[in-house]
C-alpha cells in the first residue's frame, strides 16, 4: 500500500479495516481477536466508555505540551509501543519500520522475544529508546541468554511478561488453520491467495532475500522445528515460575526492569519487593485470560498502592487519545499500544505506524484542551466521572 492509502485513514479504526483488507484472514484474526468468548477483549473497550471526562472552559490552553519524563528521560508523548510478536509478518521487516516510527516520535519501542527481526539488528539499524520484552521459557537458561544479548545490544529496559503461565485458548486460530507448526492446508492457503499484495509484498520479499521469516531472537535449541503444538507449549511456557525467578533477573539486569501483566495491588507490591523499577498493568489486550479485569479498571487501586514508589504503565484496548488521558488522570505514567501500531505498520510500514502514533498525539492534544489542561501534569482524578451502568431488569 502507498502512503496515500495511509493518509486516507482518519483514525485507528480505519487502519484496522485497511489491515483487514491487506492480511490473510488467519493473520488478521491472530492480531485482532481475543481468547475464548472475547469477553475480556470487549470489556477492555467498554470500560473506557464507562469513564467520562469533566470539561473545563475558558482556560487558556493555547500552549499545550504532552512531553513526559520517564525513568529520568524525556519523551515526546505519553505513549509507547507494546511488545508484539508478528510485526515482521505484517510488513517486510516490520519491526524496523515500527521502531523507526517510535524513534521519530521520541517514544519507547519494545521488541518482543518472538519478533522476526533480531534485537541486535533493531539496535544497530534504528536505535532510539529500546526496551526488550522477555518470556521466561521452560528452560530458563535459554531466556537468560536473551537477557545477556539485550544487555550487550544496549537495550535500556527489560520487560518481563508474566501473564501467560500456560497457553491460551484462541479457538479461531485452530479454525483458521493457524497452528504451531504452521502447516499449509486448503483453508489457510486460500486465505493467502486472496491477499496477493501481502504474499508478494511481505512473504516473497523474505523469500527472495534469503528465506522465510523466523523468530530471530530464539537461541539455538529453541529454533528447532516444533513438531507438535504441545512441544511448542512445553518449551515456550513455564507454569512453575515464581517471584524468585524475577529476583534472578534483577541480579542479571543492570537497566530498568519492568513486570508486565500485573492486575492487582498485591502483585504490584510483590514485583517491587523483588526489584522491579516499573509495572505494566495489562491483560495482554484481552488475548490470554478471558475472565481478566480490564486494566483501566484495575489501575486506580494499583496506583494508590504503589504509585509513589514505582512507575505504573498500562495497556490493553487504548484506541483513542482520550483513553490515554483517562489512564494518565488515574495515575499511569505511560500507555502502551499493541494492535493500533501493528495495523498502521501493516498498512504502510513506518508511515502507517507514524500515522497511528499521530492520531493519538492529536487526540491527546484535543482532549487536554477540552479539559482545560496545558500538559499531562495538569491531569488528576478530579477530571474523571465514573458513570454507573444502570441495572437493567432481567426480562425486557
Ligand atoms: C498480535 C499480538 C502479539 C502480542 N505478542 C506479545 C508478546 O510477544 N509479548 C508480550 O508481552 N505481549 C504481547 N502482546 C500483548 C501486547 O504487548 C499488549 O499487552 C496488548 O497488545 C495491548 O492491547 P492493545 O493491542 O489493545 O493495545 C501481543 C499483542 C498482540 C495484539
């Protein structure tokens, strides 16, 4: 797609629809959907709609600024890129495109363990504020190898994701024929043939430049072909991890350490006690556990418990600048976005990701103006109005 297509998008929802037209069904749904009945996915959005903002009029807001300072470093806006595995499957070398857009906006970019471009390449080719997301595998020594590499490659922070002790139950992946290992069948092949732009613009490009994309960060021993779904799960999931494993990482990692996937004050306290510099309140965008709370609703008690001793970051379901403003008013210091910039990357690489980031920038600026705020420091909970949903009679 060209940059003019990117410019046609007027918001994140438009980018999503454009991405849908671009990707095979199994790829689009892998990015877009949740898990099981998708209650958590819907509730992440509905929770934002339950929160209203109080406007303040006749305040001079002509000079608005959304810069923030995070871990002692200035950033252009209160947004960061969440770790997501498949950017390089959505666009040729998609991680580099996304990282470039993040660098240009002066916001953090988090590279996922499972990405298709290696951490060394992202650091060398792009740079910027780089965080590395770590999964703790069943063989933790393999994960520790990644920690060493991230340190040597100059990543500033390690984001340890802890909200997936076992595999998820994404039934649509099975129905779509998107399984590990990927095996071509009539259904998923038909879906690919229906998207020649993706086939030639992404997959063939890899093919012509040396082979199919792989999980470039996986050390030897992990890259071996998974012959069975359960083998893959046995290797990449670890249901025996404990807080002691975080203490080990704290000793290994000299930079900032964040724990991603916290939803309660008690776990936030434990993360800090085991050496975390920050926590990421997240339900993985509603992709892992369908009965999980919406992070935006879990946020206030967590900020109350630990906000004065750690950096609280949040993600899951943020699609508008006003969503970001709500989280900051509650007390978060930064919001991460996953799908929004993936859709942008799908549609137009760096330009598409930049367009997504720019939607948030403009919408945050507009929301600040309506709230009579000149910057994010002016935000507080006084500006929030929590609307109670009226109880409906059981039979209507
Ligand atoms: C396609 C996809 C892949 C993801 N992969 C990872 C991952 O490898 N590691 C991780 O910690 N989170 C992963 N996430 C979760 C994101 O980091 C983030 O928590 C989530 O996308 C936020 O919700 P949003 O997509 O509604 O913004 C992934 C999310 C998506 C959509």
